[in-house]
C-alpha cells in the first residue's frame, strides 16, 4: 500500500473513530453512512425516539468538516421551510433566503410527520443535487447527503412516505435501542459525551477526492451480472407486488465499490454486494396482501433470493486456484524464465478474480521484486512444475525410443507377412485353375 493509499485509509479510520467517541455502538449505521457519503447517496434511518439518530448525523457532519442543518418534520411544514424563498421589498428588489437544504449534511428528523407536498421538496435535491425556486435553479453544496429519520409507521401523527420519496434513499437502516453493555457505557460516559467537542478530521476537498477514487474501483462483469440477476429474481417473486427499481441496482453497484474502498481493496467481491442487499433493497419492496398475512417480510424474501442466485466464484480462494492453474499451463510450455511466467500468471489471475488492471500490475511488481510471500510461492510452484514437466518429457522421450525399435521390427515383419500371404493366395488360385483345366 502506497503512502497516498495509507493517507486515504487513515482519513476513513479517523472519521469512524471520531464518530465512535460520541456515539456508542451503531457500527452498521456508521459504516453505511460512510458508504453512502462516498457513493453520493442518501440514508433513511428508521427507529424509535432517543436512539441517537440526530446525534449520529450531526457528529458525522462535524467530523467531515461540513455544514450541518437540521429540519424538524411537522404536519404544517411547507416546502419553502426547507428550500428557502425570495424576500421581496417595497422597492421591488428581492433577496434569496436559502433554506436548510443548502448544507453538506441535511438531517430531516421525523420525515414521515410531514405532508407529501413537503416531502416532494426533497426530490429534486436528492436526485439532481439542485433545487428550483420561482423558476431559478440553485446548485447545492458539495458533497451533499440527506440523512432522514422516521418513526415506525403507525405512530401518532405519522403518514407513509411515498414510493418516489423512499426510492431516493440509497440505504434504509434500523436504529434500535442499545444493548445492555452499550447502554452501561453510555451512562458511564454521558457527561464526557455531552461536553465532547468534535473536531474535523477531514476537509470537504478530502471527501470529494475520496468520492472520485471510489469511482475508479473495478467491478467485474460477473459481479454486475450477479446484481442484475438478484434484481430480476426479486421482480418475479410471487410474494411481491412491487420489486426494486433500477435505483436499487445502482445502490448495490455504487455502494459495493465504496465498501470495497473502505476495506482497502480496489476491486469488488460478491461479499460486498451481499453485505448491502438488505440496506439497499428492503425499502424498495412491497409485499402482497396474502404474503403479509403469513408474516412474510422483505428481509426474508431478500435472503431467499440470495440463496437462489448463483454467486460468482470471486475472491481469495478463486484467485489462488487461478494462479496455480495458470502456473501449470505455462509450465507445460517449458519456459525457461519462471519469474516472468509468475508475473503473467498473477496478472491474469487478478483480472479473472475481478481485480483492476492496476491491481494486476501491482501484483506483478510484487512478483518481480520478490516482496510478496504469495508471489514467491507462485514462483516456487512454477519452478517445481517446470522441473516436473521437464522430467516427464525426458522420460517420455526415453519410453518413445524404447518403443520405436520394436515398432520398426513389427512393421517390417508385418510387411513380410502380407507379401507371403499374397504369394500363397496366388499359388492356390493357380492350382485351382490348373485342376479345372484337367
């Protein structure tokens, strides 16, 4: 890993560590917030009051050095309360008064307490990174992420979010009550947590650069087809009225790249996709009435489909297998330079395993320099196989030499026997002819 890569991983680690200093637990939500930020997506947090939804979003905004705005959802809220408005003066001049949407991290608390009209104010902002007010288009801050919270549907004063609104969120996560140990730690450190001043550990420029790096993460065709197969299976599932939209596939595609980047890889593996299936697809499914009566849940359907769709064989085990297979194939050609062979083998194995060309080059460099233990093993494997092949070829030549001499004798004896048989047949025919004349 280069110095630049170390710096990027250090930024990500510092963000998580700083947030964890204020918010105890919630590791899954922290990770998904970071994945959504790097993927330029948005997160819907559903949970009961007092489960650190607001604290988590505010701390997350402070840590990345961004501007944070909070919107409290109420039934009488208007779109202008979120977007902003033009203030007109008696002299005919006007001034634009930006709303809280003009921030890097926008927390909309209890979104499902607002009316569909107010919810619609977020649609353009979340999809197009802009808002239109009185025929004037205004670009939003970058980076930009909406973190919305909602109470479980059916609570007092709540209304369901529209399907169009819900589909705008990249992930949906559940914020539950803390466990016993976590709650004990919260009570023990509550005074420190309330007085703790969070310091930015990254700049907005750092976040934008990290977003650009995530776009470079390689995702193999087989994994892309894996995502498509999951979406298609869900859309044809008998227990669903509505399957995931194309945004569900986009969320899996972009989110898996960000997850791979966070874990220090420059290529996606199937486990990245499987890790995000429920957060990315749960809120996009609509259960049929019959299935709902049988207590079928979106999570159960997603897990069921995940067992149906074949998983592409990518990852470490597949890579080792490909390396050994490639070593055997190239050893059979009796190439005299095993290190060069190993470089080629590792490069092809990386490509087959879904790695980027850069990863293949890096692996090849490791083989050439002898710094990687795995690469040295590949070289040793090639040398051993080359030796075995050469020995086998030598033995085959000796066996062939031993077979050629008897074969030549057999060939001569066979030809002589054919001539003798032909002469005997001719003599018999001659005798028969003479007898018939008499």
